[in-house]
C-alpha cells in the first residue's frame, strides 16, 4: 500500500509518500513521452499488485475490498515497485461463518465503470472477488495497452481466432507469446461474469503470476530509460522467494508480510 506520511486537518489534506514513476496508467500509455515498460517489468508489477491486493483481502478480523482498483490507482515507486493507492472507496466487509463466502450487500455500486464487477453492479453483492474482476481487466491492459471498454471480449476473440499476438502492445519488443497467452487466459478467468467462476487470488492467480515473473529473473531487464538500467537483481530473487513463503504459510499469517 502507498504509505500515509502526514495530514493537514486545516485544509483537509492527506500526504502520501512520493512515487517518482507515476501511475501504471501513465506508463502504459507512455504519457509525457515516457518509454514503454518492458514485458519483464509488467510481469513483475502484476505479482506485486496481486500481493498487495491479497494483503487487503486477508486483513483480520475483517476483509477489506478496494472497490476502485484501476491503473490510475496503481503507483510506481523507485525501481518501479508497485503500490496500491486511493482506498477511499474501500469497504470493510464482515466475514460469514464460512470464510470462503465473504459477501456484503451495498445499496449503490461504487467504483469506475469498466472495472466494476458486473455481479456487484447487478445485485449489490460485493466480495473480494469483485476486486479480482478489476484485476483481470487491469492485467489485460498491461499486455495490450488498450482501453478497458470491451477489452475482455476482444482478447477472448483474438485467442480463439489466432490473432492474439496482434493485440500485444506493439511498443514492447521480445514478447514471449506463449507466456503472454497464459497471462491473458488467467486474466480472462478473473473477468468471468459470475464471482464464483473467478479463480482464487491466493491459490490460483498469485502462484501462476510468480511462475511467469520467474521467466524474467535469469536475464537482464531491458532498460526503461537510461537512468533505470538494471539487470535482474537480488531484489527479484528475494521477491519470488518471499512470495513462495507467503503461499505456503496460508491466510492465517496474512498480516506477517507487506504489500
């Protein structure tokens, strides 16, 4: 999570840590003439994003649902470390007796249109799977750099018609097409219309993302710009080792790791 460092009650302002590389949205669309993010970095960001979201979902004693997850609320710090911001719409939802059925009925749907869980919008039922839907849309944008509207249908059609490679962000070189397909298929599962059909973030989504990210660790990361040239470092290896520990420890120790 983006760290809160201060507040100014006189002017109603909150002060957060500075994130020098802006938002994921800005970098995906290369705003202000910024260079495109290499695919290795996108896979790394996807792991960090899922990890941060899992941290929210496993808060004790009650789960947190972000409800407005989108590229504009995902900020990039030093070395493009990803952090989730803007939790103003986040909702604490009470857990049922069965932890797998955490839902809460809301009167009005909140969030940004293309990222709102269709089932939440229709029924008012919000759950951690509502965030998983938004996560899937974001992941599709991360590999295509296209607008969210209708993107899930476009990617699904491209996979069926064998034109998927044409949808990949053309500003990025060296896409591993088969791995990108696996990434897209995982994202589409997250975008299923019914929340019960979406994969579990901890046991399905995150392990697959860790495997995909591991592809980029042995080789050098292409530079994003001259000031950020770096090869796969010990930080990347620590990230994978740390996530492996998280996945084996389970939700009982959710508070023991940071996003």
